[in-house]
């Protein structure tokens, strides 16, 4: 199954430096494991690959040369504004 490439929702400049420093202390395996579907901080994306949760960890993995596009992810369905109002 082909996945859409990951696209950051936020610019690199908007990432929290303290969060990045904390995640840089973890091993690559720990970061990948923390992003797995079903985990509290799982990598969450829109169907088009836009990252909704996991920005900092994905950024650190990219710094380490990991192909983040191959990471398992939870795809969140997009809702139109009308659907959100209906609950």
C-alpha cells in the first residue's frame, strides 16, 4: 500500500526547541515506537499526509536520516465545516 508523503502542518521555525532537545535524547527506535498506531502519541495525519500529531518526533527522525514516509500512521478523516457542526 502506497502512502502519501508526510507534510508538516507547522513550519520548522514554529517547533519548540525544548521539545526537540528532549526528543533528541531518545534513541531512534524509541522515537519510532512512540509514533506507532495505538500509542497515546501516535503519528496522526490527514489522508493527504499532513501531520496532525508527531511533528517534533518526525523532525528529529528526519534529522537522523530516517525515511519518515514509511512510518505507520493513524489517518484521521477530514470533516467539512458542516459535518463538524452536526457533531
